[in-house]
């Protein structure tokens, strides 16, 4: 009697342990911006639940997490942020987290950041006075950096869940190959660009991309976030430049009413084209399965058109 009871108890315990381990085995991952969310989703595959802390359509630079978001971070296994320049709020949250199992990943780890001096280097000596204050946080707009981010994310997943390490590393390798292919297509096309300037009606987001492919990046905005709107003077100077250069395309940024680009288009006769910085996506984009690679392939088409590349 007693023995049977014991055996039964042990098998129930084993069964529930197995059930528990299968269900709770999925890593809970929270990412702050769309690119690291998308990379973690691909690397984690069916072994991770990845969520993006930004609600769909929300502008990332002015985002502040809610108390509910902080509760979610407190329950997660991995929190991926982009670094203190992109998310100045993250440091306080990380310090306040009581979750001992949480692995915090700074996705800018190992990446060479662009700072204002390098940017100013290219500026004309005129008085428009661009002060790109501080460090440029848009590391994901360099596909070499993306591959470093993928490695860091894969290592974090492998550290939290060593039993699936090979699976994560294999997914990461394949994602890195796609990013290398993307980089090669950008390099090949943009090398043939007749125009070397990305004129942007949005904030300075594409400096990493411009630098990687030897292009210039112009914006009437003063900084690395869309929060401070450009001065009428800076807009007027850009309109003048558009007219003089005969440039037929003005790019605008995602998720924000493109009124600056619209003004420049109306005054210069240029056509507006979206150049998507992929900070975040709209809820329609999310529903239709937007991916970082897809967004960037679309950007390349727009750049080929606007910069007059010799594509076959
Ligand atoms: Zn930005």
C-alpha cells in the first residue's frame, strides 16, 4: 500500500516537473527597439517569447516606460536595451530591478559609436551651426554593427538557456549571413550613386549608414532625436540646397507627421520618399509581419532612386 502510494506520488511529481519545464522553458525577452526585438525573435525562434517595450507606432526617442513595463522587466529573463544614449531611462530601471535572474544586455557593447566631432568634420564652414550634441545612438543603421548586436543577443540567450545554445547560434549565423548579404547589396548599389547626399526631412538617424557607404547625410534637425523641431532658417537653407543641386527627392522619417519634408518638397518641387529608420513600426506593419531586413531592402530601393544609382 505504502509503496504503491509512494510510486504514484513520485510519478505525479515527475510528470508535473516535466510539464513545468516544457512550458516555462521559453525565455522571456524584452527589447527596447524594433531591430533588437526582431533579431531576438529570429535567434530565439520557438524557444523564446520576445516582446517589444514600445507600443506600435510610438516614437522611440521620447518614450518612457510605464510602471507596467517595469513590472514586465522585473519578470523577464533578458532585457535588451540599445545603450544609455538611446535609452537614458534604462539605467535607473536596471538599478531598481529586483529580479535576480534578469540578464541585462547593452546591445551597443563592442560597437564603435559615432560622436559629434566626426559628424561636424563634414559640416560646411557656413553658419548653419549643426550641433549634433553627444553620441549618435542609431547603431543599428550600420549592418556591420547589426552583426555585432546579433552575436551579443545570441550569447545572452545561450547563457540563459545553455541547453539550446546550438539552436540559438545556428539561427544567429543565418541571420548574420542575411545581414552580410544586405550590406553587400547596399555597398554595390550605393557605389554607383550619382548623388552622394541623403537629404532627410527627419532627424539625424542615418549617419552610420552614410558613413559605411561613403555618403553624406543632411538634415535640418539639430540632433539625434525628432524632439526639437528644426528652425525655419535651417529648413530654408535645405530648400536652397535642394534647388541648387537639382535633387529630386526628399526623404522623410517613419511614424511622425512629415511636415518638415512636406514643406521642403512643396518649396523645392522634390518628391517625398520614406526612408525608414526602423526605430519602431506601426501596428499595421507589425500585423503584416514587418522585418528589419524587409524594411532595409525597401530603403535601398528608395536610395537607388533618389541617389540615382546605376542598377541593372
Ligand atoms: Zn532616431
